[in-house]
């Protein structure tokens, strides 16, 4: 478990989906990100974003960044302990990770090739 968590954290592999038809990385397209965003933000609860028209067709960038930051934090826990731990999420660490991921999203967003892919995905 530690080894796999370490591999996923290296070069932020946990953010990459499958390669596209040109063999290029699909940034922020890992299936875990999609499944988590759908479960957290688009479930059937009364607090779900699916009740808001502007979010019925897309995932807000900040929502994606927050989910990616939480997944990063969980992977770091697995890397450190090798098992799931009932730890309280540290707001400062999540905020730092979220800010770092937001910067990565910005880099992808402004890339001619990858930016359009990210825009379509969201």
C-alpha cells in the first residue's frame, strides 16, 4: 500500500487519467477524481450541487481542486502508515495542497493543448 501510494504521489500520477488518442496525458482526469466529485458534489442530498442549474453540466474548478487536495492528503496518509487512519483532516495542509493544485490547474488551463481538454472535461 505504501509503495502504491508513493507511486501515485510521484509526479502527481493520481491526477492523470488514461492517455488520449495522441498518447498524451489527460491531466486531472483520473477516475478517482471523477468518482469522488460525483459522490461528494452531485449525490442526491439536499446539499448537492445538482440542484443548481449552473453546476448540472460541469464541475467547478475549485471543487476539483478541493477533491484533488483531499485525495492527496489521503494518499500521503497511506504512504506514511500503509493503512487507513481515522485522522482529522488538517485544514492548513488541505489549504496548502488545494493552493498547489489550483496552480497546477492554472498551468494546464493555459496550455493550448491540455487546456481545451480540461475545459471539455469539466
